[in-house]
C-alpha cells in the first residue's frame, strides 16, 4: 500500500481544526471566563472598613448582618431593639451596605468582613457566646466569622441563624453555602421559603437544621417578598424563644 503524504497531512489538518473548534477553544474560553470572574470579584484587595465597638464588656454578643442591597435601617434596627429587650448581650448591627451593592461580589466581601469582625472580637477574651444572624448574602458574614473566631477561641459557643441564605459564592461556586454553612458553629438553624427564586435560598441545607416557613407565610397577612419572609417569621414567631433556649 502506497503512503500518500498529502492525504496524511490533510487528515491531520482536519483533526487539528476539529479539536481546536470543538474542544480547545470552548475549554479555553470557559477557563478564561472563570479566571476573569475570579479576578473581578477579588480585585482590588482593599481593606474593608467596618464600624465596630471599641470596647465590649459583656460575655455574650449578638451580631446581625443584613443582605445584598440592604442596610441596618431596615429590619436590622428592629431586631436590635428586640434583642436589647430580651438579652443582656452586646448587640452589634453590622452595617456593610457599601460592600453589599453587587450580587456577584457580595459573598466574597461578606466572608472577608466576617473574618475581620472575628479578628477584632478575638481581643475580648471574656466573650463566651456569640449569636450570629444573617440574611441572604449576609450568611457569608456568619461563615467567615465562625471559621476565623474558632481558630483562636475554640471554647466560645457560636450559634447561627440563617435567614434565606444565598449559597453561591463568588458567582461561581453554586453549592458553597450548602456545603459549608453549619459545619463550623456549635448550633445553627436556617429558615427558608420555597417560593423564593434566589439561588440556594429556597431549600434546606444538609449541615444545619432547616425549617420551611412557606406555609406560615400563606397563613399570615404578610405581603412582602418571599426572600424577606424568613426575616419577619423569625422576628415575629421565633426570636424570643430562640434567645431563651440559647441562654439556658
């Protein structure tokens, strides 16, 4: 059989272009897109400025973190007042609104902020218990705080309340919240509404006690969004009993 170099080269050329357009370009484009997103959400590495108490004398602390496109003037201020009425804890309303404007970057910012708050509170060695309440993207504040605080204060009890948390981290890692929330703290509870259309906010998470409050919304006179219903459910029906159970 006579070898035809031109046929061989032609077949090799066709194979090369097929591999280029069907495999190499799609994979390369996907990697480039992923790297671009990671660079966007992580750059610049700015120092996040968060207002915190200069002095804490209480042995118990409650930290409340709002979510994306929110601030402490909404439901947070109301929950702060309820907390002060029912507890002698130091209550911190965490205003990170300037870093919570972008849904793509809010999770990364929130986790960094949680770490920053933990590093600050670690200086107060008398703290024995921390309750963390976070809504939506604010759930990553809880995650960042717990992971950092437990490194230096393992004996401190940390209790978390997730209110319709977002699971996706950095716009890429869809199951980050589901895989990590509840794995660090001493106890945790999550409230979700199945009618919510925010990714990861409408389902139970495997590592934290999860409660579906969808039917309770339908039985109430609530007229707001499904994403915020767990906030009002927790404040109206669960907050007082929750604090009593934690502080016993």
